[in-house]
């Protein structure tokens, strides 16, 4: 019988159920990509709302800014492992279950979208205000300023921000796995930690690191292509 402790216990690769490992990897990638797409959309909308209402003297704009800022500050401050438990009733109502990869999506999105929204707001504020004023002077509408000035000028920062958010989401999926959301986190906890199979835990960790490295590499490549200050 093989030892379950000591350094050698991490290298019993014959004990790894590779089809299960592959299935868990697909679940982790699926949860990350699906939630990342929705986080990007919601984050840009929330960040734009914060940017457009900042410093306004209009009562309704200030009210919207206050409520949006409150939502963003609250949900980006709650630790993810607590948030996923708090949202179990909402998760059950939205997806019909609190177990499996689908059950992790509401918590992943609600946790990461406010985080990305702050990055979007900062990216918009870093744009030279003279560029926006020039567009306004030429008669551009607010919507034209958004999609012809704000989004293109801040695109490197937006991509950099979504890359960081995506890496955070990969970590969140691992945490969600501990309470039954599936993926590599779930496999590492059940088949690795609880079954005292250190090799499974090690392999799951290495695969998560590889996914993170791929995500970071793709993000860096896109940022370099978009950033006008970097010579291509």
C-alpha cells in the first residue's frame, strides 16, 4: 500500500483518474470563460455608469452614482467563500440547483463584476480629458464619445483589467469547488485532500497554474497589440 504522507506521496501518478481530471479541467475552463464574458459586459456597464455620473450636480445622477458605488464597494469587499454561501438561495432560484458548475456562476459573476467595474472606471479617468473635449466640440453625442473615444482609448487598460479579473476567477472556481461547484477545486478537495491522495491535489494545482499562465499570456499579447505606446 502506498504512503499517503511524505514527499513521495505527490508522485503516485497511477492513482490519478485522468478522465475525471480532464472533465474537471473542462468544467473549470467553462466556468471561467462563461463568467468572464458576463463579468466583462457588466463591469464595463457599471464602470461607465460610475464614470459618467462622477462629479455631476444633477440629483438623479448623484443618486445613481451613490447606489452604483455602494453596490460595487459592498460586493467586491465580501470574501468570495462567504458570498457564495450567502447567495445560495438566489443561486437556487436562478439556476435551479446549488451543486455543479452552473451553481457557481451567479456568485462568480456578482463577485468579479464590481471588481472589474472599478478597473474600468479608472481606465476611463486616465484618458486625456482634452480628447473628450475635442470630440464634444465636434458635436459628438455621449454615445459616440463612449464607443469612439472612451472604449478605444482605454482598450489596453480594459484588456489588462479583464486579464487580472480572469485570473482571479480561476482562483474563485477552485474555492467554489470546495462546496460542490465542480471543476479542479472540487476534484482536488474530494479526490485529493479528503481521500489523502496528494498526487491528485498536485496535478490539479499544476493544471490550474497552466490555465493561469495561458490566460496571462493571451492577455499580455492582446494588450501589446492594442497599446499604441508599444512598438509592434
